[in-house]
């Protein structure tokens, strides 16, 4: 058997996972008795494919000579065609080729094993197939490493799809395992697990801590026991897997905070029809800077590495005790293989206070900061810095606090009729703020009736614009100011507001994202 194999250059790019591949990986998992991720199984897929191709190549090398268009072949020559799945054929006829744009060449007739015949050009100096396929050592570990480096991500995705269609495999927290090896977990054992989690009072626990009291049979492979219990708990509505990717943590659903299981009222958005194509490049750039979790992206993840983001709090997040999980901030918070909710820890960058928190991935927010906001006396427009944590499952959060001092800031005043006005008043300030987005709210509850009125979006936008314009001698309002102010009374992402500024004739652009009301509105 030869020590090297010849593969088409696009072999790994076009590889499809076959039932035979899945069967081989079943066997591999049976022998290992260890649940593995698709990424971990790709190496076994590659090595088994290389071995199979090596064995097949040994046979093919004996049967014929690999066809290359630059070579000349006599009648009776047995040829092997790598580009045709290594089919074998015999040269039956040769004639001169005719093509004014190409120098002299032969046309050979090749008869294949199934009696079909095809024509090929031979003696052709220039042709893509003249570039011989890359040879990869079948028994060289570095060959596997190179393949994984170049194609591992795509191959793992193909494995995931193939495994998902196989009833014989089950998946928990990103790891796959044969269903036939699972230990049976009964209702009584799950009740014991529930009691342990109940005593934990909502604090998530790893599976290893739950096994101790679940009365599983002695002598069972610990990894197999953990996976079996994880699988049984996943199928039971009482339990919620809330660990970040790579870590399995369980919690009782009924002990999770209300606004982890459902979106807090201040963050609830009722879709507003708008045309995103109306946004100018400057508006799109501002939209990205605002880190609004409701901003829709084109699905392309930026590869830029982020270690720290400064977030300007808007009223809905301050009121709900949350932070937005935007395309930028998502890179700082823990993610999960499957769970839409992830429990983690926020650490105060100054005091090192540890704050239990949740990432609600499906709705794009972090919950658990209400008391922390109150302690630092933050207001809409305050700046909060979020940094990558020093340990997995931790994120550092820090308010840019300063010694309390009074400063002139825009303040919202709510009337008994549900109307509101803005006034520049001196207010105690304890943290740095965004000049355009800061609004002091003397009483959060006073704004509730305004939220409950549910005015039509166009009417509300015009009302807020008119009130903001009064505080500027020229009557100009920046798009960023309008976004922050509208969110005092209704949850709205930037795009509908910006699109309305561009499309509604009542708003006139005066430059640099500043707008004013048309004269007929102010008259």
C-alpha cells in the first residue's frame, strides 16, 4: 500500500458526510464512551476518510495511470480519472484535434468499465487538470492538522447537520452521544434532583453536584452518567440548562427571575413599519454606535476583537435594570450552545462586588442591574463601561462615577394630564454622561401614565420633537437626542425614528444629523 494518496484539490471543500461516515463516528463514540462536540469529532472524520482514500488509492494505482491532459497515450493504455471519481477506462481510438486557437493536440476515445465512451483531449500543454492534485500523507498527523485548520469549521457544520438527522444520536450542550448508551433516569431520581435545586434557592448547579443525590447505579462511567442525567433533565420542563458554552449548569425554571423568563415591560417593542433603506450612511453609523439590542443587522458578524464597550443607558434599560446585548456587546457576554438564557456573574470594576446576572440571548438583554443602578444613582444618559472578564463566565461592569455635583441637564417634567415638557435644571450628577442623551427623570413612576397612553408613533415623535426644539434657540434637534427622548415614553429602536426623520416632510434636515420642524408645524 503506498505511503501517500492523491486527492482532488477541492476534495475537502466539496465533501459530503455520508451514512458510512456517521456509522464510523457512532462506533468511535461507543468505544470512547465520552460525549464529544462536532468540532472534536471532525478529526476522526478526517482521519477515517484519509485511511479509506489511502486504501482505495492503493487499488486504483494498480489499475491504471492517472489521466493528465498534457500527456500522450497509446491505444490500449488503461487510465484512471481522479476528477470522475477515480473511474477507470481504456484508450480505444486516437485522432488529431482541430482548434485554430490551440496548438496541435490529440482527441482520444476512452471506453469505461460500464461500456460508455467519452472523448478527452490529450497532448494539450495548457489545461487546468494538468495541475496534479495535492498529495497528502495519510499517516502524517500534520496533514490532518492542516486539513482541520483550513476546513475544520465547515466540516463541523456538515457533521452537525448529519447528526441532527440521525435518531441514534442525542445532543446536550453541544455534545453528541449514542442514544443506546444512555442510562435510564426515572421520575424518582428527577424528583431528587429537583429537591437539590430547590434547596439551592435559584442558584444554578453543575450536573456533577446533582448526581451525588440522584441515586444512580454505582460503577457507571461518570461522563456517561452526567450525559444521561443531562438528557433526562433537558426533556423535563421543570429544569432549565443555563450554563455558558462549555459549561452545563441547571436551574429550576420556577426559581428564575420573572423578567428572565419574559421581557420586562420597558423593553417591549411593538414593531413599527419603516424602510431601512432611507437611512443615510451617517445615520447607519450612529445606529451602530447606540448599541440598541433591537437594531437588525445583515447577519454578518464583525471579526473585530472587542475587549471593552462604553454604553449610554437609555431610560427603558435603566428602569428595567438591564443592559443591551447589541452586535458589539454580544462579544463580551457569555453565549450558550442551545439555551436562550445564560446565568453568569457581573463584577463591579471598582468595588469587585459580584452581581448575579442573566443574558437573555433570544431577546437581547442582560438582566440583574436594577439595584446596582440605584446604588450608583445613574440616570438616562449615564455611561457604563463593560469589559471582558478575567475568568470565564464573568464580565466586568463599571459606572464612570464621580463626586456628586449639581449640573445643568435636560429634565423631563410630567403634567397631571399626561403631557410632558423638558427644562434645563440643575440636578445632582454622580456619573459621567452623554451630553446628547442625558435626561434627568425626577420620578420614574410619573412617566408610567405617558407610556400607558400608547399614542400613535407619528404623533408621539412630533410631540417629543416639538418639546425638544423649545430648549434650543434655533429649534434644532439632533437625531441622537430625539432617540433618547422618545425612549422616555415608548420603546423604539433608532431605525424607525431615523427613517421618519428622512421621509416625513414635517422634519427638515439642517446638517450633521440636526433636524428642525417645518414652519407650518411651528407656526
